[in-house]
C-alpha cells in the first residue's frame, strides 16, 4: 500500500468535508466515517491506507445488501502519536460531524478517542488498538473492540508454547503501555501453565536497535523469547534475531503481535518457525481469498492483514445497524447504534458468526499460526501453517473478569 495514495485520499476527504461543518447534522446529510490510522508511523505496515480500503469494501457490500443512506469515508494519519490522534478526532467530531471513528492503532490513541466519542455521543470501533483494558476498566457505551487484544494474543501464544515445552520465557518489550500490557498478560498465562519468566528487556519505542536485548535474551537460555512489540519494532527485532542466528541454539521466537504484513517485510528466511496468534489469514478459505483479491485490487497490491479484516467486519456490522435505525437516528446517538450492534449477532464472510458483548468485545475464533520455511511456501504470500483454531469461547477474556463497569456479575 502506498503512503502517497493515503495522503492524497486524506487530503481529498478533508477538502470535501471542510465546507460542511455542523450543517452535516441536518436531516438527509451524509453519514461520515473517519478512518483514523497510521500512514507514516511505526504501525503503518499493519494498518495504514489498507484500513480505508477495507472500510470501502464493507460500504460496497452494505450497499449491495440494501443500504440506501449516503455515507462518506475520510482518512486521517496520527503517525503513531496519541496527541495527534486526539487532535484529529476532536476536529472530526466538532467541525466535520464524523459519526464513527474506525481503526485507531495504538492503545494510548484509542483511549483519547474513547473520551471524545463518549462526550459527544459518537461511535469508535477499534481494530488496530491492542489493550484489553478497552473492554475492561476502560469499557464504555460508545465504543467496541473488534479484532484482537492483548489477552487474546497472550492466551493463544502463551498457552500453546508452554504446552509445547516452552517452559521458560524471556521478554523483549516495547517500553510503553501496549508492550508492558502484552508482556504482563502473556507472563500470567505462562506462569499459570507451569512455566517461568527468567527476565525481560525494555526497549525504547520506536527503535531499530535490538542488539543488547537479543544478547541478554540468548544469555538467559530461556526456551522462548517473547516479543512484546509490534509494527516496525517487531520487524526490526525479528530481522536482527535472524541476522544474529538467535534460534540456532534451540530457542524459539514468539511474535506476540506479529502480523502477516510483518512476515512479508522480514521474509521467510528470517521469520520461519515463529509462532503467532492472529484473527484472520487471507488464505484460510475461499471467502478470505475472495476478499483478499478485492482488497489487493483496491489497495494497489499486497494481501490484507487481520487489522484490515477487522475494519471490514466492524464497518459492515455498523452499517447494518445504521440501515436498521436510519441514518438520522444513527447520527443523533452513537450509543443507540452500539446498542443495536450488541443486540444483533455479527455475521460476515471473514469472521463468520460472532457476537458483540455488553463490554464491547467482539468475540470470534482466533488462530495459532507458525511461519513457514521458504521450502514450504508454494506461492506469493503463502506464509502460514495453521497449528490450532482457538474457539471463540476460549479466545477472549471472560466477560466477568475484565472489570468493565457495564457488566454486573
């Protein structure tokens, strides 16, 4: 996906929306969706312009299903900066009457958006953000968390590798909220399963130098080196681990948030054998392959990752709620839209049947994958072999354990 195209699309969206201002609340005005993503920062490879493309595909499908409301999509780049995300979201809501904000990679950025949509009764649907706290202590009536979270990643990869003999762990952790949350969630599963954590190394965020962390990880002799990082940090870390032949001594790499576009960036030579948990894989069945072909045509190349699939699924369910309530009612109350989304089961070709729980957590199957070797890969983007389907019932944290104030045990 090209960042230049994303910036041009964002500029076009800005010009189209700027003259409408608060008048957009008038009956019959277009319903506006803002895709707030990372076009130029550390998570651009996994989110970026592809999130807008996925939302556009969902809009196309909703129209084929009978949606008659006028809907506009605009795009914004927070560049990996939570303050920038907050500024864009505030402008969108207060000046451009955006009804729904989508994607929002980075948990700190998502938390800022939560405050805004709650105060202004709009909707936020998070696909790129990771923290499980978004449906725990930070849950609310105006947002939902769609694709994955730190609990699901930790449960999927942590449980599996301990059961597979990976009893001792060392973590390389991005030194901000997401990294520490992902490490803590995974460590809890490791120790509960009878494993132990031998140490950790917190790295600056973002960074391209993981040499000291990798040296310490190897010296620990831990069976598993857990990478509590993502995006450009995860890519650099796995690439350097391959250059240093970290796994030649029998240690395994666990990419706790290592996604398909990251594998593509690193290459199978260096990523092979890495274990990761994802919510979607383009080559899993005929429906996912058909979506991938549409996505590739719309994005100018490349297969969709799980964040893009989540943007599609969340947008489609949102637009079905809009169709049921009517666009004017949907603009008037984001809470009403979320209530409708929770009341009706989700169902799409990428995630199958699911449910949006009271705490805002979208529940669906997850998948444990292992990255193929170059010899095992048969064609372009043939990167994963499935190790286990993680059923929805065990893929996400039980609703009574998150501390969401909307849930009464």
